[in-house]
């Protein structure tokens, strides 16, 4: 064999290898991704959009139109309710909250109004609040959301998120107004309408929807706290509210939303592989555009096209695999926490599993806050931010358990004239079982004080029992006294603030401290 022929054979073999190896690698990466997805499907994991979409609500049970009518009236409102928002349970010191309905006027960060003006504004919107109260008997919404896979697969115009949040805020103000006027029956109806809104949104299956639901539940908690400071609620009214709170399930909402996120991201990956223009448009929305006046050279364009080619045939598959595995970690974390509360332990396990996949704060931050287009982590970079969503859910679950317990304590006091010596005394007449603290999986902490009050608390995000101390952790300074502050030692159910504490709070506000 001639020397020239040997060289030719070597060149042909080299070229074939250069072509064959990347092709084989493409199929290898794709097969690994598809094999893991098939494994999850075999275990019953919902991996397709049809498995995630919620069932339709029967027309006779659907309150969506009733809500839209109420929302339209609230949107057209020109009263002070449109410009002034007053929240209940205003925290004035660690573990201490102002009973807002007892105050001589109504204050927010921008203005002070008289109760007469607030009452007039509420009366002006009475029709919308009566419509919202109708949702109590049919707490189900079906806004005919168009669930579509791939890019732009959300129809946020049908979600009514802003309208729902606004309705919750207005109802929160009405509850305070009702209590100030001594109309406990109306306060309970409006509070139950607020909780009905939270429940009715339970099946939208988006992270943003769940975040709004939890914000609305926080408004309801403030109103509920204000109601518990009133001497007028009956046991029957409190029992109804207790059942409404028990009907809320934030853990299932979290699981549904995470499953939807996984399906959406996978659909997006498939769509981007099939369209160069969509791939380019997608990255233009993720990363900073070139500076104005900048001109892209042919060489720069060639580099970008090469990267897109590499992403489509090689990088996208391990990225998708990492995404699917990361979402599975989040789902398993949520399911585990739903049956075995313990935020600190669960988060530690979740963090270790994500770290093993190469998913952490550093990798997520490099994509979000830099101009570097790292096409190796386009899909999976969304997983780490979702891990913090779980913390919000556990907070909401803790707030729910605390509220249910506080209502049971009030019911016991109404019957016996004082608070129980322990939470076991509430079972089974006022509560089926002692609620657990989602932060550590143990019963919520409680003791009756010598002065006739009580101390009810969760151990908070640090997972340690600090004896019911609502103070911030050492070396942390803040004027933010929210009872579920992530830096608080314990999450203490607030006790009413004294007149001196309230005045000191207003003095600090006036001085800007």
C-alpha cells in the first residue's frame, strides 16, 4: 500500500471519527434523559401536560363569574379604599401587635382617615362585598385558563391574580371596619369570604398563583387575629372559621405547581431545539441585549450560531436531565414535608441533593445576574430559585396551624372562662389533635401565663426552641417586627400591644427610625 493511500485512509478515519463521535454522543445524552423520564413515568410521576391540568369545575359550582362581577365593581371604585390600604395586626414590637379596630383613627403609611370615612367607603362598595360573600358556599374557580406547553404557555390574563389580591385587601379592611362598628357577624362573613377566595384558587397550579394565595392567607390571618381580640364572636362562628382554615392545603398546591413547572420547562426545551429563531428570541429575553449602536460582526454571529448548534444537539440534554432531577428533588421534599414536618432537616437534605446535581445559589446567580450566556444551564438554573418557594409554603402552613390553634384556644376560653393548661385539653372538643409545628415536626409550643394570657409559638426557621422569644437573632437589627420574621428566634403568636407600646411605635414612625 502506497504512502499516499495510507495517509488518505488515516484522513478518512479521522473524519469519520470526528463525525461519528459527536453523533453517538448526541444519542447517548438524549437516551440518558429519555431513560430517566421513562423511569419517572413508570413510577407514576406526572410528566405530561394532560396529567397536570386540573379537572374542570362543574358550571353550577363555578364562582368565577361571581368573582369577576365583584372585581369589576372594585376596579371602578373611586373611594379611599382604592388609595388607602390598612392591614390588621400591625406589629409594633416583637411579639406585640396593635388592635387596629380599637384605635381612634385608621392609619397607613401615607395617610390617616377617620372611621367614619372608612365606613362610608365600605358602604359604597357593599354590593361587591355581598358578591364575594356568595363564594363562601361555592369556593371553586374555573377561569378557563389556556394551558399550553412550551414558550409562552401561560395565559396570565385569565388568572385574575391582581384582582384576587385586591379583593383580599379590601375584605381585610372591611373586617376591621365591621369590628370597629361592633358588627361581629358581618366581620365573620367577610373573613370567611376572604378564606373562600384563597381556597377557590387552589387548583390553578402555577407558582405565581400559590404565592398570591399565601399573601392573601396572610391578610386573612391578620383579620382573624383582630377578630380574636373581640369579645363578641360566638363558638359557632369560630368553629366555621376553624373549618375554613383547615380546608386550606398549601402543601398540595406547592406540589401541583412544581409539577407544572417541570412540564413547562421540558416543553420549552423541546420547542427551542426545533426553532433557531425561538432559541434566539428566548435568550434575548434572558440576557442583556447588545449595547445600542453596537454592531455584530460575522465572526460574532458565527460563534453564537455555533453555540446554539451545540446547545441543541448536546448541551440541552444534560441540562434537561439536571432540570428534571432537580424538580424531582423539590417534589420529593414537598411530599416528605407534608407527612413529616421539619423544615431545617428537610432543607438540609434538599440542599445536599441539589448540590450533588450541580444546582446551587452560585450557579443560579451566575445566570441571573451576569451577562454571560451559559448555555449549559439554561433550563436547570430555574430549579434553585424554586427551592425557596418551598420555604414560603412551610411558612404558610405554620401560620395556618397557629391560627387554627389560636381559634381553638379562644373557643375554650369562651366556654370555660380561661385558657387551657395545655393544648391536649383542646382535644377532641375544640380540635381533633394537637397541631404540629411544621418547623420541627413537634407539637406547637404553648403555656398559660399567670396573668391569664397565653404564649403560643413555633420554633421558627432556626428549628430551635428559644422559649418563646420573639426577638431577632443576636447581631440582627431591624425595625421590622413581623411575627414570622425569618431572623426571629421564635415565631410567637402576637399578644395585644399596650398603649405605651403603640405610642412608642408611632413616635418611631414620626422620627423615621
